C-alpha cells in the first residue's frame, strides 16, 4: 500500500474557512461591481488574504492575470 502525504499548512484551512463562511459572496453584496471587472471584489479580497499568507511567492500586483 502506497500512501502519499501532502502538506497543506494553513492555506487549505484558511481557504476552506473563507468558503464556509461565504466571505466572498458577503463582500460582493456590499462592494460596488463594475462591468469591466474580470473578478469580483470578494475574489480579489480572498486573493489578497491568501497572498498575504504566502500562498503565492510573488506579490499580487506582479501577477499579470490580476490586472488583465
């Protein structure tokens, strides 16, 4: 029997808590939306939280997908 163990650290837990608490949809209800946006404000906040915790190795401002 082969077992593979992956270490998620705290990122999987934080992402799961954000999803369970429906923080993205809650923020989207109260923050203004624009037709030019490719992601919602709630998704942007979730990305900033995950980026701040070190999920990505580069600042969100350097991610070309964020500004396109």
